[in-house]
C-alpha cells in the first residue's frame, strides 16, 4: 500500500484533480445557482435572503479582472487544495502515518461530489474550508493543550458561520466530543466562551442584516430545511443511499458502523474523529424524516469521516486494501464520466427514456447562453421570470446588459424580493420568460404587473442529443404598473 499511498502520489493525484477541475470550470456553463451567487457579488451586502454572504465575497475576489466561468469558480478549486493540506497535516499530527494520510486525502478527492461536482461554487465551498481548518485546530488544542488554539477555533468557526448557517453543527460536534472524551473541564474554561464570542462577532453582520430585514433569512432557512409535515421514511432511505453513492458504498458502510465504536472507545483520537463526522451525518438523517437534505449538506463530516475509512482499510489485510483501491477507482470512473457527460453529453440518456433525459441534472449546464443571446436579439432591456436561478443566468450570460427581476408571486422568494424591480427599466421594453406548465399555462398572470403584454408567445428550446430537455416561453412586456 505504501507504494500507492504516499506523499508523492498524493501530490500528483491532487494536482491532476486540480487540472481536471480547471478544465471543467472553463468549459462548463455556470449552473443557475452559481449565476445567482455571482449576481450577489455584484451587489455586496452584509448577508442575503438565502445564505450568509461569504460566497459572494469569494466570487468578488476571483472576478476582479474577469467574469469568466473559471474566474467565478476559481476559489472552489483553491479551497479543495487547502482542505487537502489541512487533512494531510491532521492525519500526520494524529498518527504520523503517511499511508493513512495519503489514503484519506485521495479518498476525499475521489468522491464524485468532490472530484467533479466541487467545481460548482456554492456556500458549501467556504463553509467546508473554514470548518476543516477549525476542526484541525481542535485537534491541535487536544494534542498540545495550548489554550490559545481556542481563539483560532473561534475565528474559523465564525468564518464558517459567515459562510453557511448549518456550520453551527460544529458547536454540536465540539460539545459531543467534550462529553464522550470526558473533557468536561473545557466547559469551565473561559477561553471556550471567548472562542464562541469571537465566532459570534464574525457572525454579527448576518445578525444585523436579518434584524434590518425582518429575520427573513432565518425564517427561510428553517422552512427550507424542515418544511414538510409528517414522517417520510422514503426520504431517510434516499438520503442514506445518496451518501453511500457519493462516498462509495463499500467505503461508507464500514466507516459508518465503525464510527459508533470509535465514539464509545476510550481513545481520544477515535472519539475526535467520530465526533466531527457521525453526529453531522445522523443529524441530517433525522431531518430527512421531514424533508430530503441536499446531497452536499453533510459534506463537512467527510473531513474526519475519510480518516476513519482510511484507518479501517489501510490498516487491514490485503482484501480491505483491495476494496479501498476498487472504491477509489470506481469513484474516479464515475466522476470523470459525470464531468465528460456534463460537457459533451456522452451518455445517451434519451435511450433510457425521454423522462430520464429531461431529468438529467447536467442539463443545467446547457441552454442559458443561447437564451440570453435570443433575448438580446429581441432587444429586451429587462426580463421578468418566476425563478431567481433563471433570472440570474440571463443576467450572467447577457453580461448584465439585461436587467432581471424574479417575481415569484409569493411562492418562493429570493434575494430579488429584497432588491425589487429595477426602477431604471420602468419605461423600457422587456420580456416575461418562463417554463410553461404541462398544458402551456403561465406561472401567474403577468398582466397584473405590466400594462402592455404581447399576445404572441416566442419559444426557446434547450436541446441535447436531439432531445428537447427544457423550453421557455417569451412574451414581450412594458409599462410596469
């Protein structure tokens, strides 16, 4: 195993992974969510309707000289490299074992959601980065008993909260470690509370913004995560199946069950690894009974979860080691196929069924540029849509020449509801763009908002492999009421 899992091969693997991500970032159109966050970076605020503001700051920093797809996504690539460095350092500090450190880093990087999908820049990008660093400094505190590490823990915990609200689960993991590792004296240390105060100070801009805007973001996130009534066991099974898929079922199941044993052991190293992974995975399993979590939501858990898996496989016999290699190779094949299909449509989804072709998640990397070009040709000064993602993609691919407004008619609000209609467009000609319902119906009556609405409906189709996967209706409008 040392012939494969060592520092040299890890550097080569991470370098090739970075080159792959640079390639995909440059050739793939922005996902509509990415365009939404890019639009945030053009309107910097203390926080936003949907999330904390760090994602906008990251994008602003990398798009100072270019708004290309690669520039928008570049901080995501850098973040994965930094996470790899801290993961390597963590394992070396804990076990001084290059083989385990290498296996941990390579296993994380080979995950499809990291190897290819991590190019999609989301609030998880800065959140995962800062939580990984905070977790590293927790172990540094445990190992050295140097209380000054509390200040670094508080800083990076605060920055993670400034990235995504669910980073608060870090505090849960920290508390669980205190209980199971019998570090109850930590709870009496004033530096722990100074650490939490530092985190709170970092988070103050978000609190102030929410206070000034009627706490809309907190309300949205609570309903977003736990909105359904009743218990849905099918969501739980889907969530667990998804996590097995993105980590690899052969690696996930052993690590998952071993984590329980780690949590109940007397070894602080094992308790630490389990405390910062298992509770997060289980937390989302519980919430899955109400609403299906996103596949990426538990990603911070995999920083230490990968180490548990690496320990199990690398310290076992030849069979375990072969399973680990097979899992990594399988992950890489799937990751590369997803990336190539997203760009070149190499998988004939339409041969499975038309519904499968339409439901293909990689469709969201196609069609927005052509739609924006069509709207520019139609001389639309502004566009109204029912979806904030669509409005953002039109803004990005028109190079902000078309002003956009997402009016949801109260169904699903977004940052556009805070910004409001661009008043400079009130006397201009625009377009209402929407995806028609099954019977061609509109999402709402646009005549309630504009006095002049054309009867003629234009159509724009997104086609992949000669199959229509998405289409938009376009109605010219003017005269904002």
